[in-house]
């Protein structure tokens, strides 16, 4: 279930209504009166949630799902266990996206000025001019927040944090001693879209951002909330200005990322990894503990722990140096040279 501090529950809804909304076909019309109250991924599904399977590589998980209903392609209906109603459609992820928007609504700090009466502000907190603190938010002792920063509903910020001006924080839980510089955006929706019958539609992002103790986020950097699970930055990790952390990324402890680094969705980064400026990592990869990624490298494969990679496509640095030197020699050869 999405965290109720950050998302309003708009359910339940019948499967018949979901079928009408999404254009899906119920494999068994007798299931039309069943109720679901939330969407879920397959791993966390329960009998009152609806999930989806859009890739055959996840059929093994589908066979074990506890979901009450599942959006599924016609060829894969047989993979669903007994008790899981099939909502059949050509694009199951579209069904999931529409169901998520129907069942969950992000809480927004709209129409509020100053500190909401239900917010909890501990002693010795300093709020600059124009700061907005949403309903149910919590701010720990000794934290300082700069002018015109917006702290969204339900956000929890620990003690002795330093948050500069014009920062936006929503859908987030932040530990002690965090440092977030001007213009950073924490908890905005991750970049997720799918092709619907009338063009692209957004996939609701129902996760959170977790910044553990001592994390630093540079000016104008973005840390997107998860699609369903959380985006996590581990203790004492430091990211520079204008860094992009996409949804569902998990960064270990004591990592560093120089300016313009971009980490694509669902990447896992081990403790102590280092990234040079403008490094980029493709989605669903693993960068091992203590790995080092050179400036402007483009990572499209998993990086083993402790290795140093560079270049595009990124590869072990000794290999990259040899290949670059060979290419330079070949380019410098004159016609007729042996």
C-alpha cells in the first residue's frame, strides 16, 4: 500500500468498474463485484489489491501472486493462480496506470500559507520567510530551513538539518544532519510513462524518498520518488549540484557523485562508490561497493565491486586506456606505414 501520509486512499472499487475504466475484459464476469482498495507490485500484493504483469519474464512471480486481481495479456491468463481475477487487455501496464490514478491521489500542500496547524515543529527550528510546511509534517530540533522552501504533507525531517532556500521536499523521510542546497527537488514523481490508446499516459509514482543520516544533496539536484518502492540514499552519501537520481534507485553509504551525474531508474549502488562529473548509468544495473566511475563515462553493464571504469561504453579503465591509445596510433598513421 502507498504510504497514507503521502497518498489519499480513494478506494475501494469493483473490478467491473475498473474494467470499464481501463477497457479491460474480465475473464470471469462473476468476479465483477469483487472489491480492490489499492494497486500493488506482485511481490507485495494482497487479496484486496490489483497488480499487473506486462512481461513474460515475470510469469513465474505471477503464478505465486497473492493479488486479488491482475491486469494481464490474453496469452498469459493461465499463469494466474486460482483466486486472482484476470483483467485482460493488450497493454496491462496501461490498466495498472489508470487503476493507480483511480485508487490513489498524492497529497499536495495546496492553499496553505506558513505552517499547517497539524505539523509538528520541535524547538530551535528556524524557518525563513515564505516557508510552507504541510499537514502532518514533522521537523526535528535544530533544523534550519531557508526562504520559500516547501515541505509537503507528511514529510519527516530529522534534527540538525540544513535546508537552503527554494527547496521542494515531498513524499520523503529525511534523517538527522542532512544538508540540502538551494533549488533541490526531493520526491517529485519519477519519469514513468506508457503508451495508451490515445498516446502516452503517466504512470503514477506511489513510492517515497528516504534520505538517511548525514546525506548531502547539491543545488538544483533532483531525487525522484519511487514508482512503488522507495528511492534511498544511504548514510553520509554526498551528491553534487545538478545531479539526477531516478525512481527506485538505491544508493549505499558514503557514496559521492560529482556534478551532472545521472543515475537511471532501479539502479543499485554499493557502499563507497564514486562517480566523476557527468557520469551516467543505464537503468536496472548494479554498481558494486567501492567502484569508481570516471568522468563522462556511460555505464551500460554491471560494474563489479572495487573496479574503476571509464569511457563510453564504460569498461575497465586499463582496457579503455589501451583501446584509446591504439585508436590514437591508428588515426595518426600515414598512408603506407606498416
